[in-house]
């Protein structure tokens, strides 16, 4: 380790300690460096106003601190413990793309948005610098704005009537939540959708403006953004017809078969689950005075 590297790491350690409300460092020295499993992990012996600590950090490894007094760890034990945490986090990282794949974003209209979120997921790694995390937060925010643009394309009248700006994702999202999930029966869904919209946008903005986030924070940001996109696609599917599909008034099943009645102005909706027959009155187009 060069003197310049030593100073940079020392600065990072002191900043990390301040984040953990430890402000005064009395003594700091590099105790031992381990180079195993393609990783370099340094164990530092740090004395502070709040006791003695082991600080573990290294290339492709997160920084963490362990109290010397509480656990009585030796240097080797701290290294083994920290290596285990690092390997666990790497396993979670390898699963991150799978998590994104599980969210149903494969509808035709959102391929560009999915590309942005996949790009963000591909950049996630254990040793991210603050500016890398901020860039991922920005990408998530851009994906949400792109979602707002996609919603606007589907119905520009709604946006125009409310005089919403192109970058006003939350305003556009709220408007389409009302459009896609109307009526009292969807009141709870609207409430949850608005909350998810708020969380995704606010947390992405928080990632953009913070230099103290970490690997799980960034993953959560991506998951929130992707989940929000998925929610709107499924709201759109409800709006297109699922909310209007016939249901059995007795058991609620959607397994309905429609038959003609003996009367011209009636149809029979037969439930294949409970065998209930629901008679539906229909209005003849001739009674409405329509001519062809």
C-alpha cells in the first residue's frame, strides 16, 4: 500500500466512523492485509473516543466496523467474519438480475423502460463509489419519467387537461391512477398505487442526492422503480377490460358462459363453478332508434 493509498483509505475510514457517530479518532493503524479468493481485505486497528474498533475494508469488499471490546475478535476472526459477509452480499448481487426478471416488465410498451432499469441493475456491485450509486438513482428516476411519457402517449388529453409538465412524473402518475382505477371499489388500490409512486420517486431522488448510501439501498431503489412500472402496466390491463369482465353474482367466479335466452331482450350468464344462471337484460338497438 502506497502512502497516498494509505491517506485515502484513512480518510474514508474516518468518514465512515463519522457516519456511525464516532467523530474523534485517537489512533489508527493497519493491522494486517489478507489476499485470498481474489480479494484484498485490510483490517485496521482503530482507537476512538468511543472505544476500540476493528475496521475491515478492501478492494471489492464493503467497509464495516466491529467493536473489539464486545466480541473480543482477533484479527483473523474479524477477517473471517467480514469475508463471510462479503460473500453473502456477492451472492445477493448475483441474484439481483433474477429479482428484476421476476417483475413482469415484458409488455411491448415498456421495453425502453426495462432497458434503462436493466442497465442500472448491471452496474450494481459491492464496491460502488457514492457517485456510481447516485448515477443509478438518476437512471431509476429517468425510467420513471419515461413511464410518465409512455402514459402520456396513451392518453395525452388527460395530461393536457391538467396542464401537467413532461417531467412531472408524480402528477402524471396520479392522473392515470385515477383514470385506470376509478370508482369506489378501487379506492384502496388507488391509495396503494399512489404510495408506491411516492416511494419510488422519493427514494430514487434520495439516492441521487446522498453520498452515504450502500449496496442494498441501490438494489431497493431499482426494485421500487421496477415495481412501479409493473403496477402501472397491470393497472392498464385492468382498465382495458379485466374490471369489466362478467362475474357470477353468487360466487364471484369469472368462469362465465353466455347463452341466448328464449326472449330476445335477455341473455343468460351461466357460472361454470356454482351453476348459477344470471339473466341479463339487453336493450335492442332498434329501441334506441339506431339505423344502419
